[in-house]
């Protein structure tokens, strides 16, 4: 998902950014790869947007139906990645431009993208740089998601919008079943504030994906929470390690246990226990962390470096707040 990568590089790759070339080895073609991937991601997210509009995503005449969704989701991904990018530039850490990841296979991933990554060309960073780079991306992406979500709540169309997508609902009523998005604390809070009017139609969570602003805002919160889990080399892991040093491992194991809990809780319905407090998706994510991302953060700065300071510690705690309010124990489910 949206996270930056630390590469095990040689001495030559550990040079600071000089101001003109970001990736010396890739040369002129480095930017071309970024551009090509970005263009493909535009098309794959437009296809996803057409799919969410309940139209055939592979018919060219439906192309315009997915543009709004594509622009919004690329905005969330871009603000996240460029948050990392500009923080890295500020600390003179060599970094590439974002590599967007298109994913046009709707039946496997209906969101049209796997996010983006940037590549850090240095193995070791200062403690302050590690926190700043780790926090800048998710904070920027989170704020963008909130703005998009609020705009969606404020400008909710009347129920006829949904009837135009599903004409049968006007006769049968809107069903409360099917592919359903789960709630997070911040989504519930904003929904209560901005949709409390008597004449406001708030679609049920199994129909939210037809509304581009609500869909992208929800998805932005989800990917932010995924990245903010304080484990390994996720963004949250970078921040936790910068804040607590080697003691971060206790934080990491706690949150890993939490993922296992919600993942195993997702198995309860398969055992005939109808308690919807978790998702098997978290179990898959926990296994990915265990075997690929790893739980503990590798050493990247000297333990004898000066403390972060009050401002950066507050920023770090704020990212924990972002994770808590954006986390959805049951992100998606079928009713």
C-alpha cells in the first residue's frame, strides 16, 4: 500500500540529494517509468470508477463516469506520497518520485490501484528525519481524505441519484445487503455532523461506493489506517521507532496481537457464531506483516541521538490518534 521503502544500498546510493538527479542509476528513464505507471493508474482507476457507477467498465462510452473517482483517489494517493517526498527532500535524503501501482483487475481489487511507493536511497536516517518522513505522508493523505469525505457529506444528492443507478430500488426499496463498507470512528463522527438534517439522504454503507466522494474518502481512511499501524517498516512503524527507539518492539507486538484478535474474530461467523467484530482480512494482513514486512523495525539511527523534542513527539502521538479513529475492525463484509 502507500508507504515508502528503505533499500539496502551501497555506499554510492547513500549520497545526499544534489538538487538535480533523484535516482542517478535510473537516469533519464527513471522519470519515464513514473509517468507511464501514473498514466496506467489513471486508466485503471477510471475503470474502477465506472464499475462503482454500476456500468460496464470495459465499454469506452462509459469512460467519463469514472473520472471523478479517478481524480479523487489519485489526489489522496499523491498527497500521501508527496508528503513523504517533500519531507525527505527537506532532510536531504535522496528519494525517487512516486511509483503508482495500477490494478485494472476489478474482480480482484475494485479500487483500481494498489497505491504508490517511493524509494529511499539511503539505509540510515536521523531520528528526526525518520519521524518527519514517516508522518508527513499519512497526515497529508488523511487530511485530504477528510476534506473529500466532508465534501461528499455536504453535497449528498437526493435519493433519486441512487434510483437512477438502481431503478428497481424505487419499487422494491433499498436493500441492506451485499458488499458493505465498515465504519470507523471518524466516519461515524463526520456522518453525524453533516447528515443530521431532515432532508438529507445518507445512503446505507452497502451503497456508499456509488458516491465517489464518500467512496474515496472512506478508502483514504482505510489505507491511512493500514499504513499507520505501528509495526515494522509501515509508516506507523517508522514513527514508533523514531519515538521510542528499541522499545518500539513492545508497541509493535501489542498492535500485532490486536490484528490477530480482529483477524481471528473474523472467523467466528464461519463457526456459526454471528458476532461481527472482526474480519479475516486482518488475519491475512497480519500474516503478510509477519513474513514480509516484519514486526520489529531495523536499526536506522544511533540510540545516542538527541531526543525528538516536544513538537515532534506531539506529531507522533497525533499519528496514533489518526490510526485509532480511522481504523475499521470490519472494513468490508457481505450481508
